[in-house]
C-alpha cells in the first residue's frame, strides 16, 4: 500500500488522490506529508539503491578482512595505540573490522528503509482485541504487499548484496573457535619469577620488606623487572602470569600441607589468577584466611597451601616460595612449582 493510492480510516480503505508530491489524509490533523525524492524521482531511487548495495558489499569486505587478520596477525604482536597504551594487534584489528562489518549492515538497512521502503501515514481506529476475519485477511494482504513494496524480490542487487553480507558474517565466529587451541604446554609453567627476584607493589613498584606487613594485611605485587620486560617485549601476558597476592598471618595460623619453606615469618604469596577459568582474585577474609573468587565463588584457604574449600576450581592456588635477600627485601625463592591459571586442559 502506498500513500498516493489510498488511506485507511476506521478499517475502511479510502482512496487518496495525489496530484503533487504532497499528500494529506482526510480529516487528519497531521502536517502535510511530503514525499521523498526517491518516491518521485527514479534517478534518486536508483542512487539510493546503489548506496545501500555499497554499504552491504563493504560489510562483506570487512568481514573477509577480519578473517584475514585473524590468520595474518600473530597473537603475540603488540602495538602502542595513542591514548590506550600497549594493546594486542590482532584483537584491535578484529574489533575494528568486525565492528565496521556489523555497522555497515545496520546503516545499509536503515538507509534502505528511509529512502526506498514505503513512507505511508495512516490513521487506524481501535476496536475490540479480536479482529474479524475480514480485518485479518486485510492485514495479511498488507503484509504481503509490504513484502513486495520493500523491493526484496525485485531489487536484485540490494537483495544479493545483503544476502552476501549475511552469508559471510558467521565466518569469524567459526574461525574464532580456533582460539580454543593450541594447548599452552609449558607456557603457564614458566613465568618471570626466578630465585632472588624482589617483590614490588602493584602498581606503585615499591620494594617490599617483611616489616611492611601487619598480620591480616594483603598486598598485590609482581616481580621487580616486570615493567622493563613489558616495555622491551610489548607484551602484557607476563603481568597476568606473575601477579601475586602477599598476605601475612602468624606462623601458628599456617596449616600448610606442602611442608616447610614456603613462607617467611608467616608471609605467604599466591598467584592472583583463579584456577577455575582465570579471573583475578582479591577478596580476602582475614579471620578465616579464605580468598574468594568473585566470578564463580571458588574459595581458597590461604592458611592451608591455597587448597580449594568451595566452588568449581579443581586445584589449589599456585604458591610462590618467599625469603629475604641480604638487604632485607622480600624475594622469590624460585618460580611457581605448578602451572598458574585455569586448569581445564588438564582434565
Ligand atoms: S574464575 Fe574463579 S571461580 Fe570461576
């Protein structure tokens, strides 16, 4: 149904005669309805059709680019973005290309609706909720006509370009599944921590001494060389692998099941990364010595070697053995003795 053919009043179809580019509905308080250029000018309609098609085809191009960037840019490639710091290049490229692909499908559809689809104004009086068969049939007829007037069947270039864009859109979802592999092998067994490396506060970078800790206190820390390593390698992975929580309790409160040599006068350190699926943890309840992960409520007992006391985590938090150097600063006595982070690949 187009506005220059009829108007619907009280469910009666009333013909409207159009002699110019303006149409007024009978008895309507609405301002004059001005037809769009594409309604009266076939050249303008053709131009709008081409614009819509270009947007859909550009969307397809960006989807293909996203696929290419997934394979072409190594995951360990990092770049510095002004205002955002160091970031993973493949994530940035995937975000930009996929974002543009979806954006262009959306803008193409909006442009299609605004410029080419019927632009009718109608008045419809409301009756009881149950419609008569006659009305239902007239609605179905309007839907059928709407499908025809949208041009989906007749505007082949628009239809094909849209179908092309939609057909390739699921492709990145399929290839992103490749990120489930490969297995990390030894990558989570080896971190920057080595024997004698000092602990510094995160994020201020201050060296830590045993006297900085009172019983019950908790501090986030990382190795002293982390910033230099990140600058040199443009890589943030080491931060997640080396982040630790350092807490102090009295030596009598420790019930370690790993044996002697893991704490320094009641000061102990654990990986900050949950062994369930890798959320950072920092909710510490110092009376029970329990550490709670906010993601799925896994709870670890820091007084008992970080063992799991509740929740879906399958293994304890990796512990970093601590000591002090000749200047009295807290240092690691070795790397972690077990892999840090999630353990789903080991099951
Ligand atoms: S990530 Fe910690 S409980 Fe799931």
